[in-house]
C-alpha cells in the first residue's frame, strides 16, 4: 500500500513540475527549454532515435522539437506535457 501511494505521489509531483514548465513557456522564460531538456531530453532522444538512426539527425530533430515547443506554447497549454512533447518529436 505504501508503494502504491508513493507512486501516486510521484505522478502528482511530475504533473506539478510539468505545470511549472508550461508556466515558464507562457512567461517566455528560456528556463522552460532548459527544464524541458533536463526532464525530457533522454525521452525525446529515444523517441527520435527509434525513427532516425543517424545521431546527427537525432540532434537536429531535438533542436527542431524545442523550437516547435517554444513557438506552440503559448498559445497552446498542454494538459500532459510528456505526451505533447512526444507528439511534437514524432511529427517532425
């Protein structure tokens, strides 16, 4: 039961952090990109790497994804940041 409640707390904590990152985008703070890269950089690399095999192409895709996030948030306000980022990376 303790593991279960801890898991729910981790999910809640992640959502709070994601909201903070989204708020940074809305404030047009470059810290939004830094926090996104720190939290989701490895995830984005895996997603891009599963599609693109060349490491240079993966790096370029990630740069394009961060630029797309900067341009899209605002006006959009994603409800689930990880899923939103996943969609951006896959669609580049």
